[in-house]
C-alpha cells in the first residue's frame, strides 16, 4: 500500500518531506495555495486507541520549513484489514469517531487489504489503473450488490473518496444514471415517499443531535445500529 500511496502523490506532483517511520509527509504549492498531507499506516486493531499524536508530531517538525502547515494539513490514515467485510463493521464506529474528530486537522480513513493491493501493477502508473477499475461496469454492479465483493474495486473507490485531490476521469460517451434515477427505478412509490418524508432530518434541537452523534460514535456498543434497525421496522409496520 505504501507504494500505491507514493505513486499517487508522485503522479499528482506532490513532493515528499520529512516524516517518521510508517508516516509520509507531502506538500504541494501553486499560485500561492499550499496543501499538506500526512499519510500514516496502521492496522485495524490500532483503530480503537488511535490518537493521531505521531501525525501531529510530523506536522510540527515541518513547521519551520512550511509556516502555514498547521492550517492547511489533512491526515490520510491507511488502515489494513485482514478480513474486510467482518472487520469493517467491527470497527465502523471507531473509524467514524476518528474522521469526525477535526482536532488538529481533518482526517480521512482509507481501508485496504493486502489482496486489494496485489491487484495493481506497482511498476506502472497507479491513477489510470484506479480510474479504469472504477469505470468497469461489471465491477460496479457487483459493488452495488455487495461493496465487499471485489476488494480491489473497494480500494479504488476509497481512494477517490478519501483523497481530496484525486478525481476520476469519466468516459464521456457513457450513459450515466444519477442516484435519484436509480432510486426511482428500484424503489416503489411508497418507499420513495418514506425516503423523502420519514428519513429526512427533523427539526431537533442541538442537544438531541449531540446525543445522536455520541451514540453513533460509541465504539463499544451497537446501540445506534439497533436504534436505526428498530426505526425502519417501525416505519414499515
């Protein structure tokens, strides 16, 4: 995964500066605008206790060379999973908690597996491979049915979602269907009504939303998932 990250940043013309073991630091400047990214590599088992202190240490250590680094930095946390489907749900709340915490800098979690990495030719440019994989209709349809079916496709999607500077190049001749069009073709009129009238946010006060957020990010229980399941069961009854 480290080689994939190196290639992506290199292909986007980022420069690498001083980091730590298992932590890369990249910067890019153009027309008076600077971007800084810390990329750290951990395992899924580290998620529960992750605190971003070493990533922050890298940023502070580069402050003398990049005076605005503390204002324009983001963390890309590459997390290796052994069993993606089971561990992803096991650590879902821990991942959300890390991403929702913007203390020091924004954080983006990039899940991957060794199997996914092996799909790519590390001797060739990586971004075109990611782009081609995401545009594969067969792979996309399989992903829609089960997002863990193809681990390489899952990684490619995650790269475009979690790397803010990365965007894919669509096939201009492709017949794209919007999310709303897909929903309208696959959901009944009753289901669409429920979606718009029942699942849209209510006018709750700040304390209610804070309580919901705390429940959603609780890493030790599945109370929030159970709440959602009960909610949908009650709506459908």
